[in-house]
C-alpha cells in the first residue's frame, strides 16, 4: 500500500542519507546526463518534488522500473537506474580553462595579433583552435621569416590550405612578405633569400593567379633568380620590394615588367647587375609606376633616367643614391618630364652640380624632400634657386657638401619657412646662419656637427 511504501522509504532515507547526497551531486554535476534525462525520461522518470511515492512504470523495453524524487532546495532530482548487471560509473568531466570560456569572436580577435608561424602553431592545439586559426579573415597577410624556413614549400602549403573551400582562389590574401630565408640543398647551406618565391612560375601557381588580391610582395636579401615565362599571364602586383637581390639582371626585370604592368611601387636597391636597358623595359610596360628606387645600382646612368622620365607626371618618388654615372643631363630629363616629383634622393651623385639642382627646382615646385648629400659641386647658388622655387620644402640633406657657406642657408631660412629637417653634418657653415634658420623655421630640426651651436 502507499502508507507502507512511505514508511519504508523514510527508513531507507535515514539509513542511506550520505549515499543519496553523493548520487544527487553526481547527477547535478553531470550536465550532459541531466540534459539527456530531461529530454529522454526512459529508463527513469522525472517526478515532481511534491508527491513522495514510488510507482511502477512501464518503459519501452518492457521492464518495470521505479523512480524516486526528493525535495532538495526546491529542485527536481532524477535518479537514473543502470541496466541490470551493470555498475554506474560517474562520467569524467574535462577540466575547463578560462580561455575555453571565451566566445569565438573574442578568440578570433586575439588570434588576429599573431604572426603567420604562431597561427600555424595554434592550429595544432585542438579542433576548435584549428577551425579558428584557419579563419580566412586572419589570412590577409602572409609573413615568412627565419633562417631555416623553406619558403617555397611554406607558401605552397599555406595557399593550398587557404584554398580548401574555394578551389584555386585565395579570396582574402593580399600581401606576401618573405625575408631572410635559407634553403637547404643536399648537404650545402646556401643563403638564397626568396629565390624560389621570386620565381614567377611559383608565383603564378601559388600566389598570384590563385590569389587575385595579392598586391604586395616583399623580397629582401640576396637571391639567385631564375624567372620563367608565364605564357602571357599578367599579375596584379602593385608593390614589389627586391632590395639586395644582387643576382637580378636585365632579363629578369624585363620579365617582371612584362607580367606586372600594374606596379606602382618598385624598390631595386643594391641590384648591382641592372643596366639602363632594364629601365627602358620598365618604363615601357609599367606605366603606372609612382615610386622607384635605384639606390646603389652602379650601372645606371643618364640614359636610364631618360627612360624613367617617360613615366611623365606619374612619378612621385625617385631614389638614385650612389649612382655614380648620373649627372645633370639625366636630372634634366626627370625635371622636364616629371613635374609632380615630390621626393628625390641623389646622395653621392658626384656629377650633380648647381645647374642640375636649379633646373630641378624650377620644373618641380612641389618637391617636399631632397637629399643631395655628398655632392661636392652643389653650392649656395643651387640652394638659392631651391629656396625661391620650392616654398613647401620639408626635408633637405646637405651632408658632406663642402662648397656650402652661410649664404645659401640664409636663403633657405627666408624662402622655406615650412622646413622641418635640415642636415648639414660635415659642412663648414657659420653658426649664425643656422641660428637664422632656427629662428625662421621654428619646427625645423637641424642635424649638425658644429660645437659652437650646442
């Protein structure tokens, strides 16, 4: 009867109170088990906390079971009876760390600050991190560096993974930067930085055609380049830095110019094998070029500058530092056909004189920065013309110009009030002239080696 069952229940509760508390704790702590009990009541039933009774129930498997509920702090507790012949074992709950509590958007924001190698390491932590680390939004830029890195293999693996859901197309990749890479070949270790990346065959298959948004590739340090044809394909590169690729020759640059007609920024510093013929091909195909650096290219001369001048009004930045073959003749071509030039670095061009500087100042009034350091033939005459024609000049380097006196600096003080940086190191100029520059150009920082001015 119900009364007898109630009495036996009270006695049972008194005898095994501790065991019941332990079982209740297990049920409450196992969230997965409790969810299954609520959604699938068989083989145990969930009873309200008010009636205290034991009633047989028939479950789908044909056996009769009983479920008991207790009023514990107003909560409904369900005791799941194990099948006959089995022993209930508490399920192990994996430990939860603080970072696991973070939602995916927050964790994605944290991962966005990591470098390319760090993202690859995070992808090996767990399944969740694997999916987050390969989110396309984190892969707009690939930066590879390290002395033991095989750049060719790394790019192939990365682009293959990024194209997993969009075959042959990396929709988000925009920039590829590789520097200081060593590639092992047999037992020799050769420092061939970015040689395999600069191979246009590699670029066509793994970075350019399959990654249409790639517009920037930075390749630095020396390289042994073998550029292969792309069968008429064109690459949408806009920024290419090939500094210190000392093995680059005219043939390689001609290939780049033919297949990269959209280049706007090209840096060829210390590519010592380039000649004027390479610049002819560059000006012929890359008509949108805005910035060009030819610093420390000793074979570049006035003929090359004449070809560069064919870019006409598009060129804004030109660096020909330490190109010893450049004289006033080449500078006249640039001044005549590039009136919008803003930056010129002609440091160490010993053939440059006041005539070339004056012609440049008259035809390029928008000049903002000029470096004519180590040009011994530049004197006060050229500075006076510069001060009259380039009122918006911001930066001027005259380091090592031995022919300067105070007259040219006084003209600068009166004609260039917006001057912000003046370098007169290793120049014998009177301190009074520098004080006048400091007075009229209040924002100007003067770099000098004159003890009397300190």
